[in-house]
C-alpha cells in the first residue's frame, strides 16, 4: 500500500474521500506543528538530517532515505493493509468479524487505551528535547532525530483514530495530547515513566532499549485487537518501533565496547575501580548497571498491576490481546485457565496461580522480561569478548516498584526484602546517584565532525543505509 505524499496530510487511508475528517485533521495539524516547534528537538529547525521516510507500509522496501529539515518532515497516517475477512482471535467475541467501527459498549475503554498510548509518543520527544546539544556523533544525532520524527508520526496515528472514530470526544482528546507536557507539575503526561527526565545519552539508549521495548509489547498486544483500525495502525507502528530498540541496544553495546577496550588498553582489570575507569574518559560498568536498574524498574510499572480486572475486561471484550496471541496454544478465552503471579506470601516472594484472565498484565510483562534478557545476553557477550570480568543483570521484578504487588516494599535487586535502613544503605549502589549523574554529564560534550565520536562510545559496525563511517548524517551548517 503506497502512501500519497501529494496530500496536505500524507496518508494511505483515502483521507480525501472523507472531507469532514480531513478538515478536522487539517485543523489539528497547525497545533501539532506548533507543539513540535516548541517542544521538539532543540536548535534543530535549520539542520538537514538524513532521515528515513515511509513510502509504503509493506514489510520490505518501505523506506526512502534523503536529507530533510525536520519541520518539513511529512508526518501522516499510515495503516497496515486490511486483511480480508479478518476475525477476532480471542475473548468473548472470538470467531466474529473484526470491528471496523467502535462498538458502543466498548467506546470508553477503547478511547482510554488509545489516549494513553498516544500520550507516550509526544512525551518521549519532550523528554529527549535537549539531547541533540550533546550528541556523541553525527551518526547518533541522526538516530535521535529519526526516533523523534517517528514518535511524532505515532502521535498522528493515535490522533487519526480519535478523530475518525470518537467524534467530538476524540477531537478534544487530540487537543489534550498537545497540551500535556512531560514533567509538568500542573499538566503532566499520563504515565509516570514519561514524566522522568532523559538527561544524557546513556539514559536515552537505556530508554530506547528498555522503555520502547515496553512499547513493542503494548503495540503487539493492541495489534491483536478486534477493533481493526487500531490493529492495522499498531502493526505499522511496530515496524518503526524496531528501529528505536535497535538504537538503544547498539548504543549501549557501543558504550560497553568502548569502556572495556579503554580498560584493557590501560591495564585496568577491576571494573569496580570506578575512579580509575572514569579517569579514562569512559562510563564505568557499575554505573551502567545502575542505569539499567532504574529504567527497567520504571518500565515494569508501565504494565500496570500484575492482577488486573481492567486487563481482564479488555481481553474478554476482544480489545487487547496477548503478545503473539494466535501463536499461544490455549483456548484464547481463558475462562478456566491459571497463570503464575509473583506475590508476597508469608513474608516471601512466591509465584501463586491466579486466574489467567486477571493475570494478563503479568504474562505480557514476563514476555517482555524474557525479551529484555535476550538483549542483555548480547551485551554480556560484548563484555566477555574483551576479557573484562563483569556481567549486566536484570534486577528482580519487585525492585524499586511504584505500581503493583510490591509498590509498598523495599526490595533489593537480588530480590531480598529490606527494612528502611538497609534500603537507604544500599540504594546508591543500586540506583544512579547525583554524583553518577554529574560524572555522566561531564562526558556529554558534542562531537559534530563527520566520522568522529565522543571518548565514551565506539563507532558503529555498519552505517545507516550502509553509508561510510565519515558520512555527514546531519548537516549542521545548513
């Protein structure tokens, strides 16, 4: 399905055939551009960036690369191809035709889900607004900007659904998505993790690897939806989300590579000799572990409570499925199934069988954790190849939680239940301290010469679009 770029709003949904909807979205468009100008990447309006733009929604050959000034980027509405005869694959409506319009009884639930997902997209752009000023290379700056414009398009995707299917309520929600601000005391973003600061590039790489991975699993669950326009929207968004996770995984991998190489060259064998490692102009491995602990625990909260009637209702109604729903070997109704859930029982953390319907969030989170671990395994192989004796580990899922079964407990990364004194004594070993943040900030110096990289990160193995190492991904002087 090709995308029509001759339209004021590029799309592949035949927007010109619905003049009322077209006018509504064209009325929203200036507000979006004003938001981008105010809250998009700082000092980026006049630079030319080697960006990828969608030319179709097919799995292969869908992207076109060229220099674009970001305010001129053609954001639009792109849905995956409609599947003829698609059925609902789970819940009470299993086997029935997928809905092309919102069922009246599920209107409120669907709107809430779409708004919450839509709110995360501009939030991450706002969190990353100032990072370009301290880019470690033009390659990384280009990747940041690519992530930013795609998050902007993901916002368009959700706003399209709100305008097309929710009338006045949807239009008002679309305006509210532009009014909230990440971290604002009076009008913050909906989810806590999207009100946190992204103060440095290590945080950005952790965010795109860990928090955007939550996005992958949430979008994959919504791609199973019986509401077909939502399913089609999320299926295309997943293609772009994969790039965000690539940026995070390779960014951390290159940071680990540079640290370990610097240690080996300087003859530093102990990775816990933090001051000596930092004196080499690289980020020490224990600090990277602390950043991992922070972002992972914040992202686990995005899945909600382990036992949730809201999640059960969304599944039963056919609104939101599980990760790779059709590949799961069960009845897809879960009326009599159970799933093991972590709970505090008699002072110990144990798995307890709960009705699988109410444990939907737990299952999705377990799938997410397994996927995160596969990424960590790849990072640890980078460390192993350098001969440095250190391994990154995911903290226990009960560590540093603000939502769910363990929100009122103090638990170590190893899963030990602690009193306040023990927690306070250990938290600076487990979570980034102010001193850690200050050190990382001291390394955040911009490097904008083509082919050059900051001292703390290694070059990529392969350039974007197979470009050479000295390719000018961003034309700063444009």
